[in-house]
C-alpha cells in the first residue's frame, strides 16, 4: 500500500478497497478505512511516514471493506468517525448486516465473518441526509448522496475530485463480478444519472483505477441494470419462486453462488430487482400452497 497524489492536497491509497485521503497541513481526513485491523495498521504506517495526524474518518457506507479499519485507527489516533444516517447504525451495530441478509432472523455462522461484519466502531458525527457539506478541521468537503448500493451511501467531492464509493465500478471490476450488489434499483439509477451529470476532474471509485472520464463505466453499469431487468421480465412470463429467480439471474450472468456470502448477496440483488419491477407495476406477487411466486403482468 502506498499514498498516491491525484490533486492538490488530495490523495488515495490503492487497495482492494481504495482509501481516500484529504490533507490539510499535517492533518489528514480519510475516506473509508479498509476491511480490518491489518488494513488499519498499514494505513497508519503510511500516515506516520508522511508525518500526518489522522483527524477523522468519513465512511461512505457500512460495508465491512469500507469501515473495517475504523476501530483500530480510532483506538490508535482518537480520530472522529463520520457517517450518514442509517449507515451509521450498521457501523455501530455490524450484526444488522447479516441479520438483514438472513431476512431478519438470527444469521448462521457462515454469515458472521469479517467479510460481512466489520468490527463495531462508534460514529461520532452523523451526516444528515439534507447536509451537502461537511467541515472537518477547516477542510470543507461536498457530501454527495449516492444511494442504491446501500440505503444511504455517500460520496465526497473535494477540489473537483469525487470519491464515489461503490456507486460505480471500473469496467474491469464489472467484467469480473458481472452483477453489482445493490439494494435499491431505482435509487441506483438516480445515482448513476447524478454522477453522469456531475462536474468533476477525476472520479476515484472504491474499486478500480481513478479516471477523468467516468462515462464508460457509468454507461456499462446502466447497461447491466437494463439487462437484469429485461431478463427477469422475460423469464417471469412464466411464474417463478424467488429461489428460481435467483438461479435464473445467476445463470444469465454466469455467476456461481457457491458460498453463503455469495448466495445471500445474490438473493438480495434479485429481490431488489423484483421489488423494483413490482413497484413499476410490471410484476405481481402470487401466493399458492404456502409458496410465493412472481409473475409478469401482461
């Protein structure tokens, strides 16, 4: 891991999940903190090598690869943690994530691991939904509402550099993972449109290389969403259970959900699309013999 400069006082640390850094003198604000204590230790070594003091961490959302280093970094530096409404609840109570993935029941042990549950960390400052600016130590940053991937995901814009969290992914990542995780299709579409119309010099996604031209990756993600919608509407001409819909989407995108994490993430993705199509009046729910079926409306 190393520190890379992208603009005056703006840096990022390339990693499995990229970490943003905004510098003000010898103070630093991080955007996300990585997946675990080990990542936190590496980040702290980088900060110390640059003689930077960590003042705050802004979490874009609650997924463990974005807030897993919070606890370690806070314990070592006393940094304040910022997060948006709803996301903060999950950061402070990580059990909520597998709990939700398992339909609100106590999740099996396979879902209670660091890939799903980050170490709990106290959020010191809640960024309200209506807030579009946050000031930390004299540094003023724009807060971008980017929901869809998670309920209240945010991005950060500073000096025309946008840290877009998981609102969009590089084309390489999209090619590898094929069907991005989301919980709200309609909000994700709105987020892609917002990014498409945003004035910026550089976009730094959490997964992939920074780019000065975000349009291709935004368009590719939008195309994937359209493909998933069209596929479900096609197969739901004949009624399907949720399980059958999950399998159908996996087959369409060449996804092998061979582990608990993968399966329950695909289950959530599928339900997000089904809920969206139901909200548009394009599919109906039917109940028969204690089974739930989804069927396209003519």
